[in-house]
C-alpha cells in the first residue's frame, strides 16, 4: 500500500467512526429504553395474569362449602327424614324409611357430587346410606351398613346444637380402616338431626367429591398457562393438589417431609404470614391467596389420618383455610427476559451495522476516495471471511447440539446418557428422602439370530416394536431408555417389588405377542428376558441397583430366557 493509500484509508476509518459514535450511542440508548419498557410490560402482564387467574378460581372454590351446607340443611329439614327418625323402633318405621330413601336416591342422582349420603343414629350406627358410584345412585343394604361411632366426624358433629354444621378437613376417604384406592379426596359436612319431639336422634352426613374442587381450581389455570403450577395446600402446609402425586396427601401417610415448610421453607414463611400476595425468589414467581371455606359459626376440627382416632382439637372457622398457590418456576419466568432481549439485540445490531456502513460510505465520499473498487473488494473479502468463520461456528454448534441429543433416534426412547441423567435424580431423591425404587433390565432373546437371519431392517423393526411395548406398558413417572444394542432399562420410582413383578410380567407377555412379517409369508416372533433389582441397604447407588438387575437378567437367560427373574445369590 502506497503512502497515499494508507493516508486515505486512515482518514476514511477515522471519519467514519467520528460519524458513527453518536449514532451508535443513540441506538444503544434507545434499545436500552425499549428493552426496559417491553420487559416491564411483559413482566407486569405475567404478574397481573397470575393474580387474576388465582382470584377467579379461588372465588368459586370458596363458595363450594356453602353450597354443600345448603344441600345438607335442605335434607335435614325434609319431612320424610323427620318422620323416619321420629318413628325409629315403631311399626311405621320401615315404610317411612322407604319414602326417605327414595327421596335421597333422587337427590343423589341429580346432584352427582356426593359420594355418600348417610344417616347415623345416636350410637354411630349407619341407618341409611346412599352411594354414588359409576354415575349411579345405589342404596346400601342394611346388612352392609357400618358403625362409625369412633370416627372423628361423627363425634365432632354429634356434639353440635340444632342448626350448627360440622365441616371436616379435606382428606382421603377411609373404608374398613384403610385409605380407599383409587384415592378419593373427600369433604364431610354434617349436622345433628332431631325428632318431632326435639330429641337428638343422630346426624346426617354428606361425603362430597373433593376432587371436583381440586379440578375446578387447577384445570382453568393449566389451560391458561401450562407452565404455571396450581397448588392447593392446607393450613399445615400439606399439598392437597401439588406438582406431583408423590407429594400430595402427606398427612394421610404421616409423611412430614412432603410439606411446603420442609421443601420450600422460606417461601412458606412468607405465604403463611399473609392472606394473599406475590413475590419472586430463586425458585420462581409465587402468587398466593387464602381460601376460608367456612362462614362464622360453622365448626371444623383437625380431623385424623387414622380410622378410629378422634380429632386432635376443634378449630374456629378462621383457622380452617387452604392456601391457593400459583408457582411459575424460574426457568419459565426467565424466558421472559430472553424473549424481550433477543429481538431488541437483533434489531439494534442491524441498525448499528447499517449506521456504520452509511457512515463509512459518507466518509468515503467526503474524502473523495479514488480507489473505491479495491477497497470494496477488501471489504467484501473481510465480510466473506466473517461469514465463513460464522458458518464454521454454526456447523460446530450444530454438531455439538446433535452430540448432546437425549433421544435414541431409532426407538424414540431416552438414550443412555438421558436415562442415566434422569435416573440419578431418582436415586438422589431416594437416598435423601428415604424413598424406594426398582429397576428392570430387559434384553431381546436371540436378537443376533434375528439380525443374521432376516437382516438389520427386521432387527430395527424388532427394536422399535419392543420399545413401543415398553413405552405403552409403563406408568407416567417411570423412566425408560435404550442403553445398548438390544438392551433396555426401566426405573420405577416408589414402586414395590410386587408391583414391579406385575409390570415386568405384563411387558414380557406383550412382547411375546409381537409378530413381524417377512418374506414368504413368514413371521418373526420375539421374547424378552427381564432382570429386576431393588434399591436397598446393599444397593445405594443407581449403578449398584442396575448391576443387581443385570445379574438377574443373566440368570433369566441361563435358565431358558423368556422369563422375569429376581437376583438370587
């Protein structure tokens, strides 16, 4: 480069930057203001949407108990019921009871919200019970009626005066001394009943399907924002509706660790100290409100998670409440920042590039640049080099992203890396909270013969069919993956060995039904061998449990294949 060219180039750069700097400062300042404004608008909208959705759902939830109380008051005042209890032990009793039962059956079928409608006499013996199952109201025969004298809801209701109502805590229904399966969330509302002469003759009790409350609270929120987690927590911090079924109803299973005070102590301290509010912490955005289902004068108690234990104490109406919580995890809340920042950055960079190019050409015009073609070639060469470098970076990033993929391309299952990453979480939770889990190792029998005899395309079909059976045959919390050629593995959180054996046997039978058509109208059939390991004192890590399951798998193969095997020393 001659001295004239060097001088020209130097002058062009200097003048272009002198023109560009104020333009760049203006663009960056404007972008910063725009970013802050857009971010504030979006964040405020998120906060407002969470508050509005919570207000909408809690207002309807709080009214449910009052509607139940109205129904109970209606039933308790019916002439047929008063006639029945007034003629107890008299000849007319049977006919009176038939009349009342007919009314209750009609009421139950119309309402469709009460699991049970019951009359319990002074001794706690059920005298009449209407069950609502499978969309049908059924009168329970007299010989199947039970005595509930030792249940807290009978003793707490019977001691009330005329016109007073007892509302139980929301808990799980207990039948014959055990928690009913599938789980049946229930609220019991009761009131004492009196004969025509004014004698207290027992109580009338409604068992309300509390799952209706939980679904009507959570479903609109999940439809509105699938990332926001709707929780309903009782006054002790136990989940009635949470982010996972493992954490729900901890008080019924005496699991004191399945509480907000234990898992989210700082958040619970703020939530329990106020009736409503909203705050952000390291976990995410919390929006909460307090639901008081009872009106002044209605009674409740602490209830009991044991079938025949009394309530620990009676509670006033203001001490019976639920905490309605919307939790937006930090990973979703942070998306807001990137959603705003990325377009602002892109637009700003484009404006800066355009501005600089304009300044450069303006500077060149001012200096009367004489060798524009050569300078343009140099500029184009520089841009091409930049594009080439960026292309290499993008290709490298694409390769890295592909290398980190979590899904096995052939079967659509978790690959080995993803399986162990998720499995370590289950293992760590089991060690930390004293939970249990089991592991299955599955291997396709004689898979090499299938490949050798029919080719790899048929072998691939076999792998895909077995993977489909596994994915369709396990439960939502279970984790499955292909961890080697024809080898699969499954982790089953909080699962007993008996349940694991049932699932394994079901998978084995399902695989046995697989048929793959090949040439000459032949069909290839498959079988699998399954080994099972269980987390325990001798197998603290995931790899140790898998090793036990792998040994059991080899024992299954040694004993003839196509079977489920527990490891035997």
